[in-house]
C-alpha cells in the first residue's frame, strides 16, 4: 500500500494554465510600451530642437542628407 494519499492530476499542475499566453502577452506589452517610449522621446527631442534659435530640423525630416 502506498502511504501517500491519491492526488488528482489537476492539483499537481501549475496554477498558471496558459503560461505561453501570459509570456506572449507580457512580451507584446513590453514591446508596445518600448515603441511608445521611443516615439515620445523622438517627438520631445524634435520639439526641443525646433524651439531653439536656429530652428534646426533633423536630416531625416528635412529631406536632405547624405
């Protein structure tokens, strides 16, 4: 006889059923927030450059460059 009580299979599994979905959602959320942060940073830099005396416009927005 086995001294341990019988444990149902559902009780031995991880409490997080959809671990892959959770990881994917977390990764997508991190990427979205990273992109939004980068866009806000670029916009802030662009506005700061335009507010200065020579009214500098970055090369990628001016159409010029190498």
